[in-house]
């Protein structure tokens, strides 16, 4: 079983790491990645596989923007608000964005508060540079440190996706009990601090 799991590891680095971790089938299985229909690596949740370690703030923030709101259905205002929320969260935690979301990069809810699984684009890098250069007074979220998209949240819970345990109503109640407060809605996203 150990040998088969290690063989399924996507690359030699993953196989070597699995062996170093005691050759356990569990370790190798955690490192193994499926392939989606396009041949791109995806993790067990179906999200594009992360795994890159990024230390550059612009690149890390751009990956979050792409991962959380990269599709064409999202507006520039939504992307900018997400970027500010990530910046605020890192500042509040007294850490870098790269350390918070890209050590290594990957999907949300696996030790990171925001997804950084998808590669950055030139457009999201440009936006990340802008947001990181702006003074705090320009923050359109008024200090948000968390966000979610209610429709997507409810869908992911219904699909029983790993890391998504609370419906949007349950998440609002949980965050309120924990002392967070609702700040605003920008496009499809609710922003909280």
C-alpha cells in the first residue's frame, strides 16, 4: 500500500517528502493530486492545486484576488475590496500577506484564511500593487478582515466541500457571537471586521 501511494504522488519531490515522512501511505496520499478534465493539477476539493511558496507581497495578494474573485462575473470594486480585506487581515495579525496565504499557496480553509490556489494574472498583479501602495484612508471596506459570498458559501456547504461547514446565516451568527461586526456588502460579498 505504501509503495502504491508513493507511486501516485505527482512528482519526485512529493514522493521524496512522503518517504522522508516515514513512507506512510497517508503522507503520500496527502501529497497526491488529481488532474481535472483540462489536465491541470487540482486538490481534493476540486480547486487548482497550490503548493507554491511565494514570498513576494504583490504576487501573494494577486493570487488571492485571482483565486477569490478571478472570474469575469466579479467587478473591479469586488476585487479591490477583497485585496483590502487581505491587506487588513495581515496587518491585524502582524504578518505579511505572503506568510499568511502562501506558505505554501493553496485553497482556503487549510491553514490559510483566503484561497491562493490560482496563479496571479497581470491584471491582478496591477491591482495588488495599487492596493498595497494606497494609504489606509482609501480602504473601501472600512477595515474589513473577513469576507464571504453568501450564495457561494451556501452552495459549498450544500455540496459538503471540505472546510465549508456553515451556511451564510450560520456564519453571520457565528461571527457575530465572536464579536465581529458586519461592515458592508460590495457586489456579491459581505465584509466583516
